């Protein structure tokens, strides 16, 4: 019985903390009502969390004729998680607070080179970003590393991706040069983790990352499904056109060959910005490319919906520009739908091109939250 009481107390304390993670201020009475717990229980846990500097008193609620109640909010900056997304040409570094907000970020154009000088550059760049924001090392919960590689459930690189080549001692060298609590995650899975994190009302979602390579992640009943060999949702290597364009994996006709962002630009971020700028200016060549791209993308999304019967979040480099084109893309998907479903089925991403780095940071945030 005593153990059960301790468990209930711990669970309620965690629920009170989670209740404040949306960044809004609440009174003790609000929390009591929202969580269906007693007022004394809510007050006890608020006081406990305040003592640990995880909750802040924010002032008084506006008067409605009686005594003004105190309001409280999560101290989002009490701790942070850091994430680094490594691709073949771009490094994205982010700092994320306890509410999932990006504190700061930096993008570095740098060719991938698994050498000590490269890893030391990562460490100095992260250190400078933390120093710029006045964040000491003791407030950093950990560092997540997002990579285009297959990562197992224990955070081990079990297969090098085709996009970059990783030496066998890569993880040991990262640990030596980046002295943080480290965790590794596949780039598409990490992007999905970030986008799923902010959406609570949908149990089932598919995240489609459209960058120089195409990847995905899928959430089923509020749990990310990794697959037996941690290769689930590899939509980029699903065959789309038999004997079609070559893919970097060695096969032909993969979704990646038709839906990667390289089909729209030369592969660089600047090139993609120029493409969409010219597209908005009604450039004929860009309009032709975009029309063809949307056709193939609609087929990929239609197939995802046939398999998973859920909404699809568009992320990656293309995800940054997709919101204004979602109505047209939705129309094309619906025209292909064998079940003639109507309604919105495509969602824009929240973190845009920073999703993978944010997801890597949020892994450490989530682990902390689970143990509050």
C-alpha cells in the first residue's frame, strides 16, 4: 500500500509538471481542476517543483471580485537539451528548453569529414552557442546527434547510410571530442520525434522528410514504430517507377530519386531558396519542375496513406516552403485516393529545416521530464 501511495504521488507530481509544459500560466485551482486532483495535492506538488526551480511564480490572476490567486508556469530555461544534425554539407546546432522551444540555433555550411578537426569544430561551435546564451554546462541535460544512419534502440550506429561514410570508431571519437551525455538518432526519425512532440491530439502520424535524401518516421497509437531492424518508414527507398531514375542506394525508381530536394535545386539551401523565389515569380522552368515534383510527391503521400491511414507532416528542406502549396498537393493526393477520402490530410512541419536537430535535443528533454 505504501509503495502504491508513493507511486501515485510521483505520478501526480509528474502530471502537474507536464500540465505546465505548454508555457501557459495557471493557478493552483486551474491545475486541480484540469488534472482532477485535490487542491492541497496540486499545491503540494507546485511547492515541491518551485523548490527545485522547475516552476516559477508569475504573479497574480486578474481579479474577478475576490482574492487574486497566484499564477505559475514552467521554468523552461532551468535545463536545456542540445542537438546537432550532421549531413554531408550542413551542420545544424540547436538549444531547446524544457517546453520544446528553440532557445537559439546555428547553421554551418561545412562538408562532412569524420576527422578530429571536424569534431573539435562541432564542440567549439556548440560551446560558443551556449556561452552566447549564458547557459553553463551544468544546465545542459545532454547532446543528441542526428545522423543519416541506421541507429538501434541502444543508440548504436548499426549501419552506415549511403549519404555519408562513417568510420567504425566514429562514436568513440565523438564522445572524446564532445564531452556531454550523448545519444544518437537517425535523422528522419529525429525529425519525426520533434514534429510528433508538439502534436498531442493525433495518435497516428507519418513524418515525411524532403531534403537531399527522403526519409520518414511513423507514430502509431502515440508510439514511434521503429521496425524489427530499426528501418521502418524508409519511404525514400520505396520503389515508385520500375527502371526509373537512379537512386544513391544503387536501385532505380525510388521515391528519393523523384522527391528529394535536389530535384528542385543544386542541393544547397541557397539554391532551394532561389528556386521557390523564382517559382513565386512564375518562372516557366521552375513551374514545370514543381508541377512534376508535386505529381510524384502526391503518389508517395497517397501510398503512405494507403499503408497507414493517417495524416502526413511534410518536413525537411522542402517542408520550409510547403505551407502555401498544401491545398494543391492535397487536391492531387485526393484525386489518387482509392477510397475517395476528403478533408485535410497534409500538415506543415513546425520546426522546418531544424526538425532533426530539435528532435535529437528533445530526447534528453523527454527523459528528464519522465523522471521529474
